[in-house]
């Protein structure tokens, strides 16, 4: 097992589990200052400030957002006057390998809540991940409180190590695919421990064809910029990356809207100077050729940096993930039709052209079948404390009830 932050030689599980007990106060000034400092360091780093996802992380860690989180915690306390909020204790985080910055979000919320943290990150060779860990390690050299209660590690898949860390934890947070979640759920935890697992998810976009066709050139340009971010960050492999673009409207409206949408995306790609990795190009082509063997579709093979596939009306939808810049256009008559295809693994629906009432009715109609969040196009990858429908701050806190008796005031 390698100790990445604070940087050090290989270590053992027994050495790792000697962290001092968590005695932190939720949303104390010290951790907030530390995270705000980390935000500044990210924005000052030449490589990280050129990485859009790292910049988004830095803005999430900025002082104004931390103040917003602290204020939300104070409102939570005010709503529960008989509750004392304390850290959940010892948190073991298993970070995903497909989103370099996710481990920081998970750890930062737990750190703000006053917990001890052991974070397992992917062993994949990622330049962004290495730079983020280097910044954390440097911070730990000058911040004893940060260094005392937090460890960032990596190790090859080892059930014995994972089992020991799981037994140590009073809360385990697993970010990963279905197989990763299943592997960790097979490992026992303390009978008093809790867990939150975030498994494989599928996400898509939905637009009103009529509204999009009426949109101004500036609006269409901004939507293309937002969709670019949703699509290309993390090579379209984040759980909230869109893979279907669903158009609500008539066939004629949808055909025209799709042509405009693809044209605007091509212009945005050219404006940013984005070039797809050659391996992604081959992967997209192989995928669409295989798909064409048993699906009625049209595709413009002159599209160089992405591929948009149009599934013909009446053909069964495919909730499949290719990644690397491939998405499928499909059509429905009405927004309400989308509720019929909602599944438990559906996470994010990015939208344009509908009223809040329409979206709330759609969310209600989907109910327990699926979809965790409806957000505007461009916000698919924006992190929030409510993720997959769960309250992460609530996960990282324990509630202690303090209730007075009716005779106490008479003593």
C-alpha cells in the first residue's frame, strides 16, 4: 500500500489505522480555512488551472461556497433544536477511477464534518490526480490538524486490505461501478457502521424541439458550450455525462432541431480548438458500426470530434455507454413520455425548454423508478451535497438527541 498524502514510503494497514480519534466540530473554522487555501493553490497551479474539472473543483472549494455550506448546516441545526450534531467518526472513502477530482469532493465534505478520513484513490497514472495529491501532501507538511486525521492511499485490489479498512470505518463511502460496489458490500463492517454506495448510473438530456428552434443564436451558442462541458469532461465517462439527447416534439421539429444542435456543437468544438483522442475516434466508429447491425439509424461520419447517432422513430432505445463523444438522438411526442423509460440507474437529466411545473410533474411521474436530478444543460457535472438523491453532509454526521424533562426547569 502506498501512502500518497502525506507522501511517504509504503505502509501497512496496522500503521494506517493509528489515526487519532475524531474530535472535530462540524464546520469548524480551521477546516474551512484549509479548504479555501487548497482552492487558491489549485488555481495557482499551472497544470491544474488549465484543467476545467480542477478549476470547477477550486471554485467549489472557494470561501464563498464554504460559507454557503456552513450556513446550510446552521439552518439544519436550527430546525433540530434537540439534536447535537457530531462527526460520524471514521470514514473510509473508495474513490472512482473515471473522475480524477471526485475524491476531493467526498473527502472535503467529511473533513468539514470533523471526521477522520482514509481515502483510497485509483492507481491509474493520472497527471491531474498526482498534482492534486501533491498539493494535499504539501498542505499537510504545514498543517498538523490536516495531517493528523487524514490519509490518502492507493493499493492494488486486495480484499484483505479492504476488509481491514472496512472494519475500521464507522462509515464507508464507495464510488465506483456496479462491480466495485458489489465487491465492497461483500466485506463486513462493524454492526454499528453505516454505508453509502454510488454505483453505475446512466444520464441523458431532454429538450423541447419547438423551444430550441425559437431560441436566439446567443442561446443556442450557450447551450452548445454547456453541452460541450457535459459531454467531453472525463471523456463522457462520469455518471452524469449525457449519452442520449431526447427531443420532445413532432418529427419535423425534431429533425430541424437536431441539425441545428449538431451544427452549434461543431462550431463550439472549433471555437475551443478541441481535438478528440485518436483512440476515441476509433472507438466511436467501431461502436456505431456494431450498433448499425441491428438498429435503424442514421449517422454523419464526417463529424470528426464526436458522433451523433439518430435512432429512427419506433426503434427501441439503448441505454448504453460508448463514451469518447458519442451520443444518440431520439424523439418523443411529449415530455411526459420520458417518465415511462425511467429506471433506478438513471441519474441526471439535463434539460432545456420546459417550465419548472413540467419538470416537477415529470419527476413525480418517474417516482421511485429512477432519475435523481434534473439540472440545466451545462450543469451535469456540477457537484452538490445532494448526490444520487442522498444527503452527503447528513451521511458524514451523527445526530445525538438531547431532550429535557418537563420538571428540569423547576430544579
